[in-house]
C-alpha cells in the first residue's frame, strides 16, 4: 500500500490500484472479516475514479482555461503519450498536446499556451486527488485494523 501511495507521484507506478491491491489481498487472506466485501467494492469504485481522473485531469484543466475541442483532445493524447516518457512527459505531453491542438484551430500562441497551462494545472490537480483518494483508503483500512 505504501508503494501505491508513492506511485501516486512517481511515474510508471499505478498508485491507487496498488493501494487497492494491498487492501484486497489483506481482506482476502483474512476472509473479509475485517475488511468486508462491501468495503472492497467501495474501494474498487474509488480506485476506478482515481484512474479515470489520472487520464482526464489534464484535459479538464485545459478546457477550464479555454481550450477548444481539439485542444482538449490534444491534452488527453499528450497525457497518454507522456506516460511513456515519464517523468517529464507527464507534464510536457499534455502541455504540448493542448498547445498543438489550439494552434491547429488557429488560436494565437498566447491563447494556446493558456490552454496548455491549464492542462499542466489539471495534471497536478489530478495527482493531488489521487493522493487524497489513496490516503483516504489507507487511513480507513488502518482504522478498521485498529478497531479489531
């Protein structure tokens, strides 16, 4: 679980899914007595939300900063490609994708850069939310352990 928490900020480690895997393995080994199946389902839903946030946060950030549809798509594609060039690709990918998309639709460099900046801000916001979700899952898991 701690490796998963670190994975929320370290590239190429699936942060929240690792946290979930640790909790699930513990629950399975203990026969779901301390961590129930219902709680596992809630943690699974939080994990899926975290993964979705990871991939769309840059796009949402660019959109909030005025990106066109192509800038929005560019930020998403840049984020996906950026994963393969971590750690800097995770920041540069969405920025470059949004910037390129905006320039293609004819926006001026200043407007295009604003959308790209939104993509980077969205990336950091998504990272923050992944950390919050992972920390909440670990905290709740720890509380359940201490109660038994």
